[in-house]
């Protein structure tokens, strides 16, 4: 993995850690467990280990959503790092759909069907 991507992910992780220290919230270890099922991911990153493009994409997708940050705001240095890897932060009022195009979707706009008790 290119050093620029590793540095960008470290910057995002450090920013997130600082925000957790300031506001409280999920630890980086907990985020890594949620995103890639490995709580030691960021410690390994700090130890100089590399990571896959798939894991980079997973973390970028998670960190670019403001609702995933402790104060629901992405700090400037983290935003710049996300932009540098081609994954700019999403608007605060946009929540990405958790499914890919080929996955099942649920329609939420259907009206409930009520049956009469005497019918």
C-alpha cells in the first residue's frame, strides 16, 4: 500500500482519537472491530504494518460519514486526508445506504394495511 494512503489513514485515525478524547465515544479499537473485525488494526498500522485496499475502502466509507464521529463533525485534517484518498466527507444530512446495488432493499413508503376486526 502506498505511503500516502497509510499516512492519510493514520491522520484520520489520529483525528478520530483526538475527538474521542475531547467528546467521548467509541475507541479506535472498537471502530476497527466494527469495520474490519480486528480491534488491533490501528495498533498494527502504527507498528508499520500494511493493509489491503479493501480495508482502506471500508475505513474511508465509515470515517467519511459525520454521524460516525463523536461530535458528528469531521475535523479539517481528517477531511483533507479523506479528500486526498478520493473519499471526501459526506454531507451531514446524507446517510449512505448500507446495501450495495445487488443487495436486497426495503421499501419504507408503503402504507399499512389495516383489517377490521369484524371482517
